[in-house]
C-alpha cells in the first residue's frame, strides 16, 4: 500500500523516510489519500490505514567474489633462468627492477621482488661493513698481515 505525506499529500515511495516534496517525516504506516469534492474545491485528506502483513525474512543473493586472474605456474627452469639473469652484474639489477614492477605473471613478479629485497639488504650490509673497516683504521689490515706472516712461505707481504 502506498504512503502519502501527512503535510502536502504527495505520494512517498517505499523505503523513503522523508517526503521529497516538502521534507516532512514520512509516516510509519501507509496512508490512503481521500479526496472530497465540496463545491468547486477539492479537499485532500490523508487517513492512516493499518495493514497487517505477514513478514518473511529477506533473502539475499550471494554474489560471486571478485577474483584476480590466475597466473600460470612457473616451472623450475624459469626460476633457474631468472636466477642466472639476476646474478649478472648490471643487467641483473636492471631486470630485477623491471620485473618486480612490470611482470604480468604474479609468480615471476613476487620472485623478482624477493630478489630485489635481498639485493638491497646485501648493499646495506656492504656499506655498513665498509664504514666499519674504515672506522677501525689500519688495524684490521695489520692484523691480517701478522696472521699470514710466515704461513705463506717466502712470499713478501707489503
């Protein structure tokens, strides 16, 4: 049954809480529009109509989950070739960066990201080691010379 606004008499759609015409709060129960003709004027009056409906639980339709396209499984040979490529000095770091950003196959992309992270970790450890050796001064080099003296035979150590 339709609902009508108690203020302006306009019909209110189901599920709407306020009248779209005047902004008044919509009645909780449906109302019937009654028009009475008196002389030349038409009087509009709304009456509350009580309806008894049997309520049934709402059934919701489950939507299929949105899934990403499945990446093709990468074989051992592909991983071996990628590891060889990544081990090359300059070409390797360039290919790691490109594949970690642009690879279409998710497996290759993740493998390249893992290699890029390891390269960054190795670079940071190398920098820290160099700074540590420089901060110690000449003492590590002297220690190595003393340890090797005599063990290499007749080879002169400068």
